[in-house]
C-alpha cells in the first residue's frame, strides 16, 4: 500500500448487498449488470462547506463491490478518502404486498445489514426495493399498507428518504427512466458521505499545520496527510481542487525552505545512474511516497515529484500549455540551485539533466495534448512554450560545446556560459547517462548534428507559434555555427537575410550584430563590393544610428575610424556602379526644411533654407542635395544645390529652384547623391506599419509670389461667338526677363488642342506686341515664342475640341524658357487652372406675335455667384441686312450699364417688323459685358497708376493689397453699383509697411471719389449668340365687344352704356386670323380649320349663344360670332377670354399622325373691363303689429 502511487485510477467505491439466497442466484448478476449500466454518474453538482462556488463533476467513475470486500484496517499512513465505500446499498426483492414475508424474514435481514453499515464512519446507506413492473400497480391493503411504506417507517429514522423502489424486470428493458430516482439518491448519498470525510480530513490537516512550531512535527508526514486530500479530490474527478492542494503544499515547502529547516529530507541531491536522463514528469520512476515517509527523499527528488503531480493534474484539466511553461521555469530555476553544488555532481550533469528533462517534457506534453483539441491562440501559446523548452535544451548544448572546445567563447554561444576561470571542477567519479550527449562530447560532427537538429526543432515550433523574433535569433546561431565551421557561403546567406526580418520588430542590436557579421563574412570570403555589399553596409549604418552605443553592435574600439573606413568604401563602391542605385528612407541624414521660401529678387526663382543633420560620426561624401515640393495636382518644383561633402552634425544649406509658381506646397521627397548612390526620403506617404501616433505631420512650405517673374494665364477670349470652334486665350507675361525662347504647351484631360491653328491676339492692358495675323511657330505640338523683351505680354488664341460635355476644364500649362542673362539655364514653370466651359451669363428668349410684328424678350441672368455688368445688348441681322426686316429696341432712352446678380436678371425687349412674312435667316444677339471683379480691378489699376509712377513691383503689390481688402468684405458692392464709389475696407496689413501705408491712403481716397463714367470706359467682353426667328402658321387676334342692341353693328364702350346685373347684354366675338409668319411659301392661300371656345366664368358671367364652334380661317379674314352676356353680380368685371385652337389638317401627316398647324392667340380686350351696376327699384312690405294685448 505504501508504494502505490496516487493517481486518477482511484475510483469511488459503493458496496452492494442483498439476502444470501438472492446473492447466490443468477438474478443477482442481472441486477448488478443493470445497475452498472447506469454508470458512470454524470453532471454531479457539489457544494462544499469550505468552498463558496459550486463544483460540477461532469463524469464520476464508480465501482460496485461486495460489502465484505474492504476491511477496516488501522494504519498510521493517511490514506485517500476513497479507500472505503462512501455508500452502502442493500437490495430487497419481494412483492410490494407481501407484508407477511417482510415481517418474518426481510425486515430482520435488513436490520442486520443496517447495524453493520451504520457503525462505519463517513459512509451513507440506501435500501433499494425491486419489484416487477406489473405488480407495482397493485393496490396495497388500505389498513396494512405496502412493503415500501413499512421499510420507510422502520428505517427512515433521521427523516431522510433512504428507501427507493425500482420497478424492474430482467425480461423487459425499461431504459434509464426506472433507475432515475435511484441514481439521484446515489449521487446525494455519495456527496453527503464525501462532505463528511473531507470535513474530517481538512480538520486533521488544519490541526497538523497548526502544530508546525511544536517539537516532533514532521513536514513529510504533513505532506502525506494533505496529499491524501488531493488524491481524494482527484478520484472524485475534481482536478482543480486537487491542484490547489499541491499549490498549498508547494507554498508550505517554500516556507520550510525559507526557515532553512530541512531535517525531514535527505541530502539536497544524491545523483544515481539515470537521474540526468530520466523523464522529468514521470511519477513512476521512483517510489517517491516511500522516500517521503522514510524522511530520506532528497530535495531534488521531492521537487521533481511535486512538479510531476501538478503537471499530471494540469493535463487532466486540458491546460497543456501551462505544463510546458511550468516545466521550463522549474528547469531554469532549479538548475541555478544545482550550480551551488556542481562540484559534487558528475561532469555535465546539470546540462544533461536540463537537456533530457526539456526533451521528455515536450514528449509528455504532446501525448497529453493528443487527448484534446487545441486550436487558435491556445495552440500558438502551446507551441511557443514547447519552443522555449527546446531552446533551453539547445542552450545546454552551447555550454557543453564551449566547454569541450567545439564552439568559440564568444556570442552568441557564450551568452549562457561561464569563463574558464568561473568553471567548477567536479569531484564526482560518475558519468552522465544520456547517450546522445555522450556521443556529442566525444565526436564534434555528432555534436554539430545534435546542435543543428535541436535548433531546427525550436525554430519550427517558434515559427508555428508566430514567434518570429525567437526563430530569427536561432537562425543567427546557425549562421554563427556555419561561420565557425568555415562554411562562409551559408553564413553569409543567413546573415544577409536576417536583418530584414529583425527590422520590423525593432531589434536594432541584433540587427546591427548580424549586419556586422555579414560585413566581416563578406570580407573574409573576399567577395567584391557590389550592390549587395552596399545594401548590407547601408543597413548596418541604419542600425548604428538607430541604436548608437548598444552592445554587440561592433567589435572594434575606435568606432569613428571604423565607420569612416566603411563610408569611404561606400563612396568607392558607389562610384563603380554602372547606373544610379536608389535607397529609400535612410536615417543617416535628416533634413529640416524652412517653412518659407525667399524670392531671388534679381532673377526668376526662389531660395529655400534647409538644415541637414548628418548622424554619422564622419563626413558623408555627398555631392548634391535636392528637395521636391508638391503643389496642386501634378505641380512639382525642385530645389537643389551642389556640396562637397556633408560634415557630421548640423549644416545649414541654401537650395535654389530656378522657376516655381507661388502657393503653398507640401514637402514631397528629398535626395542626397553619393556618386551614383541616391539616398531618397519620401514624406507624403509614411510607411503603413508605423503607428499613426508616431507619424510626423506634413511639412508645408510657402512660396511667395514673384511679381516680376514670368507668368502665364489661360482664360476665355474676350469675344465669344457661339457656333464657331471654341478657343482659349493664353497670355504670357515676361516680367523682368528678356526671353530668348519660350515653349508653351497646354494639356487637359479629354480636350485636344490645335496649336497649329493658334494666332496672335491683340488685347488686354499693359504693353503688348502689335497685332499680327500670322500664325505662331509650332514644334512638337507646342507653341514657340522667341525674342520677347522684358515687361511684355504676348497673347494668342488656341482652338480646342468641343467641351460642351464638361462644365469646366482643368488645364495644365507648361512653359520652358531661357532668358538673356542666363541662356544656358532652362527654366520650367507649370500651372494648373480651372476654366469654366459654361458662359458667365445665360439667355432665355420669349416671343410674342402681334400681326406682322414680333416682340422678342431676352432675359439675361448669371450662371454663377458673381455679378456681371452689362453694357449693351443688340439684336441685329447678318452683315448687309435683310430686305424688309427692321429690328428696333423698345427702350426709348439709354439704360446705361446694368448689373446682373444671381437674384436679379436683366431683360431686353426688341420688336421685329417683317414686310415679307417670316424671317428665314438667323439673327444675332450681341451682348457686351464684363465681370464686376474685372471692372473693379481695372478701376483699382487705374487709380494705383496715378499714385505709383516709377515702381512696377510696388504698383502690383498695391493692387493686390487693395483687391484682397475688397475680397474680404462685400459691403461696398451695392454702393458701387449705384454711384461708382469704391469704399475699400481697412485691414491690418494697411499699416504693416510704412512705405506703402501712405500710398494706400491716397489710393483709397481717390477710389472714394470715383464715379461711373458716361459713356462706359474700359475693356468689355462680347458674346455673339445666333437667334432663329420662330415660325407661326396662324396668328389669331380675338376681341369681345358689347353691342347696344342685338341688331347694331357698332360697338359701344361699357362706360357709356349703363349695364346692370342680371341684364342680358348683346356682344360679338371677332376672331381675326393672319398667316404672315407661316413657314411655307403658300401659307397665305391656305385654309385652316379652327375652333374657338369661350372661357367659363361662372362667378361673373353667364354666356348664352354659340360659346364653342369650328370655322374655316383664311389669311386676313375675321370671324364674327354673336353671343349674349348676363352679369351675375355688380362690379367692374373682366370680359371673358376666348381660346382658339387649330384642328388637324386632312391629308397631312407628321410622325405618323395628322399634322396640326401652330397657332398663337392674343386677346385684344385682355385689359378691358365692364362696369356693372346693381339693379335699382323699390319694394313695400306691410306688417300687422296687432292692437289687442289682452
């Protein structure tokens, strides 16, 4: 019994007894088999008095044993609580109505069994009455009762239900339902008994622990006592509670260890053969309990036994990953304790024990893991823990290899090794028992093979677990091994591939060490310093800068000399390259850009100050530095300068860009050239792996506007004629430059330009070249301008494809030019402009036919939020005029300049007189206009020219400042539209410059007294719109006239003839038709069928007569229809309207249906009213008030 190991094989015991004649019958075996079929018990909920939570036992194995099998034995060795039955069951087989048999025989048998089991401690009992299913329903004697009731009254003395009846027969299979009540009673009985046993054992443990300070107390005895409680929990399938007991035992051991009272143990370690290679987690290797009871167990064996029991319980709970971590922590911690007694151990005992224990622990974990399904993060954690065990085993090989001389005494092998002076000489004559290590110690090749195999196994597990950094570290160890063994090619291949994997994990020290080893290996291997070597060196310099001063970075004392030699080699290798080699985002140099550029003043271009910080401890042999700024869309500008090396530390440089457009730019990229090596940095798109909180904010650079630099502007031409090919006006202003040659190229998505059809254009303000009708010089689809003096503006128009499908064009204009002072320097400026393809104004026309005259009303409105000034609008014929057509405006006087706003359009009305019928030629509507902004800028320019006489730059600066002030406040617009006065708002910039403050004051004063000139001055834009005169087959004029009598042919005015409400009034409808504006030549001779219809005015008039009718109309004829009108009330009433419509023409079809001629009807009497008087008269009413009031 003492040598038996506690384990999960211990089961709960339940004794089973019955009458002797039943036990000797075959039916007894059937009863036992039926009862065993209900086992194991499932879903048992246990609530212990010492625990607050409820434990759920998923499955409990139970053994049914005879009552006399276990014997009461008294032993000094504490046993598990499951050594004795927790429940005793007595089976009674008789009919439920056999009361006589129960009294004479069965009751005495039960009493004998009951007397035996009730004397046993911590055990429960249960009586099971088995009856046949067909006899259970028999009615018991009302006065005498049943056998079950008698048993309950005889034996349920403590008010607990201990008698259960089961209706079962071996001939029928009723299933588990009939056993349900019995199974529940068994569960309750087992838990009750176990509660009592646990409470008693816990009390014993508590009593023993309280006697710790008393003489004679023994830790080993206490351990066996408390372990019996843990084994009982384990047998009841409660591994968590069992594990908690061992945790408490471990804490108690540490407490004893702290007190340095180890008299209950043997030596710290007594190594025997096989101890160094035995499985760490096996509890069957030694009789650990016997050694504990004998107080001879060593600390070494005790700690192993305690660990193995804990790991076995963890395995039962499926926590396999914790086993690996616990084993690794134990090996590392206890291995350090063994170093204190290393001189008493065989050579390499500690290394062999850790190596063997780590490997066997991995095997045990794999075996336990096969019982469970481990996936996801748990699987990764499990693989990582096993990888740490194998890594720990590989570390022992480092120690053995360095000690026997197979590995060098330097990193990475020496990280866990002691120096030769620190090594301890052993006095033991024993030897280790691990055969693999013995062979490795004797044979170098066997050692290397064992080392590589162990490392590869650890790498594989680390890789599966996602621990790439640990796997890469081990790859470095393999590379160091290859280098030590002289396999340079393999070592170089690994060293060059590892840094790329280290960099994302920020392992700068390891990365630098690997790169340094790669450089050394490259030199030892005597390979050429090619592109690969340059990349290795750049990566090494990056690690040097990122982790300056870290250990393992380099192995030479003078770092400056070492880095200088590498940089010189880099320059030499870069000079031998056949083509440029780009390397991105190297930290050797950082650039800080000034937020503001400076105008060059004497020439086109800008300067930009840049602070370059060389982080290397030596001069970097750079030749040029350039910076690229990005503007809107594709705008780019490059600042650059030549240098002769970049000293270590910070250096301020001034970069120059020969041509750049004004605006705010974003720092896009930079470049530093070392021979043919280009170190490049990108700023706009930081690497996505960098967390957002570490990303630097974009660097903005403001480039001021150089008012005297060459400029280019693209706009709509001043004169636009709809129907003609569209063109754009391009103006090139030379500024301070005498241009030798300028190449202008326009581009826009979806638009094709025709530079071969471009012409010079005369217009605009300032000095311009004279008007020339010849075409421009075109080379490679670009326009070439030559020999243009300074302060000159050259304008030309260039046709392009149709853009009606676009609302706007985004035009990129590129100008390459050379100036007379610097003919060898080619400057390039690129600007992007958005040109609206839609006109700033829209025109809607409405036509009114009145006999032979046509009135056309043109409504002009703005298409944007800007105000438009209209000088004049003229409707005219083509050149030479049209015979018989006269066009006249209806305005009798000059309306002056009008302003079109988004909420206020302007109307123009013209009448066309045609003596020969319809006008078949198109007319033209000519509108002279300009934007309000253009007019105001022209006024400001004129006033500033009066204030500033000799300084073009100051002239432009004042204009920009005044226009900017007007843009900031729109309060001046209404006053300017009425009087022409420009009241410029004051701004803080007005007094910023003393030189311009007085000039601004004078200019504002003059602008206050500005008035609109008459006639209007300045440049106006023109738009010519073709206008088609509409056709109208029939023009009908309708008149309703009131007659004095039905037989009178003359009409009278409603005011001269009294009209009364309810009075019938004679009237006539006159419909005059004209075919003057018909589309056909023979329309005047035709006849049309028309239909008239008098408007129903049921509130005012009652119409009698032919209110609707059809008639045949001829040119110039009048249709007269008599009607009678009756006013329904008095007042001033409008006469009814008459609508005239055309009927389809017989024999003519349009799109498959009968043609209907066009017709327009106007009411001649539309503005007339009739005064209706109320009817006059007198009525008399007689009221009888009565004379008697009695």
